[in-house]
C-alpha cells in the first residue's frame, strides 16, 4: 500500500472531490460525524462509533494512522475491512485516479467507497490534519467535534493558536452543531465567531456539557437534554472522561437530528461506551511487568501521558522506551517524561523520518543520567524486560510508529 503514496502531506479538497465524483460521490451515501482536534480525536471517534453500533445502526469508523495494518483505518461495527474488500476498493479507486493524489486522499476515498458498498448508515470520521482542507472534510456531518487545540503542524496550519483554531474550525458546517472541550479564550473566540457566522450551535464541555468524575473511570454526564449517571469510561487515564463526554454529546445531538432517526437508547449508550476499544493510547499490553504503550508525540499528548504515569498507575520503577521522529519537539518531550523514569532506553521508530537514537542521547542525558541506546525496537523492549521486575512499569512512548512496531512484536 505504501507504494501508492506519490505525495506526502497535502492539504486541499480539489483532488479528493474530483476523485470522489468519478466514483459517484460515495461520501453522500450516509450520514456522518467528523472529529477534529489536536489530541483525543481517535478516542472520541471510537467511543462514538461503539455507541452507535450498540444501538443497531450500521456504523463506519475511519481513523488514522494505522499501527500494524492499514486496514485498521476502515472499520464497520468494529470489524476491519477484509482483505478482499480492501483489494476491491483499492482497484476501484486506482481505476478512478486520473491525477496525482496523496496516500491519505486515496485511503479516504477507499473508506467512503467501502461504507457506500456496505450500506453504512452513519460514518464516524477522524480528521487527519487540521480540518478545513483535510480530505475527510468533503462530508456534510450531522455533528462536528473539535476535541481541543494546541500548537502542532505549524508549517501547515499556522504559527498561532488563532490560525490553528481557524483551520480546525473548518469542519463546522452552515446550520450545524459543534462540540468542543477547548478552553483557551483565544480558541473559543475563533470557534464562537465561526459558529455565529455559520448559524451553527456551539456546545462546550464545562458549560453546556458537564461531567462529574467519581473515580475508577466512573462518571456522570449532564448534557443539553440527557443525563446519564454512573457511566464507565473504557480507556485508562482521567483525561479520557473528557473525551467520553464529547462522544456522549455527539450521541445526544445526533438524537436531535433527522426526525429522531438516530436516537441511541440508554442501554446502548452504556453498553457501547463500556465496550469501546482504541489501540495505542495508554494501552496495556501486559500486566506483569506492566507494559503500557502510548502514541503521544506532541506537547499536549505528552502532558497527558505524564499525568497518567503520575496518577493512574502503581509501580515500583518506571522503565521508559522512547523513540521519536526528527520533526517533533523531542527536547520538550524528553524534559517532561525522562525525569519520571528510573531508566530510559532510546530507540529508533520504523520510519524514514525517525530521529537516530544517538542524536537523541545528548538531549536525553540532560534530563536523566541513566540512559542507554538500543537502536532496534525489539532489542530495546527485550532490554527493558531484562531490567524490569514484576512490579515495574515499562512504558513505550514518543511515536505511533514505535507503538505499532512494539505491538507487532508482542503479537508475534
């Protein structure tokens, strides 16, 4: 599949619109929810899709990136697209390509085509980058979500929170609904202005949407018209309850649209939420020693991971296996994470943009004096096991590419 990628990152809708038109505009075959933001998009998408599926609605889920197999990106009611279906969609999209398209545009077209062919009723779409010019933004969603906003991908989205917020707010549609957990005043001003100009409703976590956290992942939700008590968040980390609240907001607002066609009963809300699954984000792979993988690779994500390591896990010592791409702010990541660790093993994610661990070593040594280099991720994990006791925690972080490689090694 990677050989089909003639271009790297490209923002713009002209090519994807032309490609989808030649395919018969499959993105118009079902209703949709679109989820943008800096962090938490995948978690919100997974919980939303799980609750919709639990209600009996045939639900598509499109996310990125994949960890092991590109088919992870395209799911219906929790099941990955089959190899045969993937090949069929790939061939159909390839036949329709008459101009250069990016890898992400190609896979997005495959997802829309698959959802059309399988008669999906609601598609939950995770934005790849930004929002306004992202390939997923050809859909006309029932509900738009902007999880949160911090500085990222500044070379593409802009060098200020205002500019980044403007790009992400491009998923808000005329007369639509937007849910957000963003709290910065400058970001909210942008969102409020765009919603006002588009006659769209804006619902904010902490104002129109409320949660009460009760410990152990249990919480209660009070929304616009719905109240649900003693819900169970399926994902580790207190911050995930905020993501769960946004997903519940989506479920509530969807129930208000299209003449009540998409109302999700409370039983399905509870069952779907508690059974949701999302890989690579504070995911526990093993219990003794505890092995946790997390794909945090930006400032906000690393801050969340640090809080989780401090508050959500019990362990004797922390062994950190860390690898990062060269275009990330790895110094900031090291400053926040490395002082927590008793041992740090720096390694190389399987990606052409990976930072050589030897180049990371001088930075790592500023924040931890027990750092070693193990270039191969598998060897790095093996070294971590040699250092760990049963009551220790091995945390793998810094890159989703690294997380995917470690998961693959553990499966094998």
